C-alpha cells in the first residue's frame, strides 16, 4: 500500500480559479505547494473551514492516539482479568480493542 503524505498537515488559503467558491486546502506543513485535499463550500459557508480543521486534527493525531491506545490496552486487559466480576472492565476492553482494530484497518 502507498504511504500517505507525511504529517503534520495544515490548512492554507490558496487562490483558485472559481470565484464562486471558497477553498480550504490541506497541505503538508513542509511543502506548501503540495495540496493533499481541497474542502469547498459556496461563498459564505462556514462548514468548509470546520471540516478542514477536523480532517487536519484527526490526521495529525492519528498515530499518537493509536500508540496511546495500544499502551493502554495492556492495563485494560489486566483490569478485565483481575476483576472478573466487573462487566464495565470487560466493556472497556472491548471498546479499546475495537478502536485499535478500526484505526489499523482504515490506516
């Protein structure tokens, strides 16, 4: 599988041809000319910038969050084994395991 553009990413306002649209361009921080994605909304819309911020935040945080979940998994596994009678610990184990699976499956 091809690797994605290295993070961190950032949002830039880059001039585009169509004056009816506002564009938020997601770019690699170390290469402002490298557009990764363009988020558009008709002029006057506010969700384009919020969507672009959300994409950048999620992508820039993905690897760190996945690593933290993997570290936390051993503690959650221990809690689930040590407290057989507590269903909440088992639920936490399922939640963390499923989150790791989803993150690795989609990355």
